[in-house]
C-alpha cells in the first residue's frame, strides 16, 4: 500500500519483464468474468522475472485486482504493449507526475537520467498523506519538487505552478514529460506551449483489445485520429485534443458507477456471517 487506495504489485512475469521499456503498458484480466484493463509498467526486475504495476482502486475492476493477496494469480496478462518512450540526451528535462502518474513517470525519469540528462522532477498530490514514491523520484533526479494542492507538505500549488516557477527562474528546459490525470496533462501542455518546449504526455483513453483492431482508444492528435495502443500511448501534448479525450472518458460513467455499486453490494459485510455474529462459534 503506497498511499490510501493506491497499491503496488510485483508480478511473476519473466518474459514481459525482460522486454518492457519505459512508457510501455500491459493489459490484464483478473478472472474469467473480469474486464481487460491497461496499466502502465511502473518498473521491472528482469533478473528476478518481476514486473511492477501500480494502480488506484477506483472502480470495480481495480478494486477486484486490489483484493488479491501474495501468491494469488491473475488470469490474463499481455505485454509489453505500445511504443516505448523516446529517450536520448536532450539536455535539461522536466518529468512531471500527478498522483498515481508518479509511478508511471519514474522509469522514464530514470532512463533520462541514465542518458546523462539533467532531470528536474515535479510530482503533485492533493495532500501530504497521498504523497508516494518521493524517495524513488529523488534518487533519479537532480532536483525534486513535491507539491500538494492544499499545501499540507509546505509547498502549496499545482504541478503547473511549479513548472512555471522553474521556467521563470531562467532554467533552459529542453523537454517535458508528463503523466497523470488528463486535465493535469492538458494544463502542463498549455503552460509549456508558449515557450515552445517540446512536451510529451502519456494518454489513458478507454481501451479494449490494445492491439489496434477495435479503434476504441482513438484520440485526436494534430487533427488526425490516432490509436493510443499502437501509435502511443505517448503523444505531443501540444497537438492532443484533450477536451475530446475527456468527453470520451465520460462515456460510460453511469455504467461504471453501477458496476462498482453492484460489486460493493455483493461483498460480504463484517465477517463470515455478514456481521450478525454468533454463527461462527
């Protein structure tokens, strides 16, 4: 448990762990009745055959995944999928993670640091109790800025505020990478665009087969329809139609809410006798 509702799993998946690169993702299905969900690779341990994922228990499928314990099995796991991050020596790079996007930006920041870039990392959370992976991000960064919306860690503001401060102090930024909520990535892109700083974002549209056949994950990038699963998930943030993406993400909200309510209602309440007591003696 990294923070409330956010969990880190180490999966025994040697073949994927050997091949996965920063920026790529996997798709898993917990059981026969479960839906297919995409999750970005947070880390790999190729020598141990371990693949690391980090996820937030937000809906039925992620709560079902979070209910698993050490030694349990996941029915289906495919990957690595998508195009990996383009890593080279850019110069000074700002890596931005918002909330659960922080574990996803971590392998990208590490790879950029290993390629001799100066890495300035900015990670943002709603409050201090939700901060995660700060030590890990610090270990791969020349500078780490941790911000909270409410200022409970002493540094109040959004990641965009922190990015603007770095720009305003005269830092020459050659590239920005951002992962997090769609609205955060939109605002990061708007912040960097006037300065013509190349900005890469990792998109999270609704996805089904994840191999480019169904078209569910299509996004508008520079006026062209792209598939996040095979053309992405990373795209030029200055060309992404974020409003269209957010609208598509809201398509099934009523069904997602109903599914979660039914899942919660079906779970046993308070012990082996539904909390009534007496019958377990």
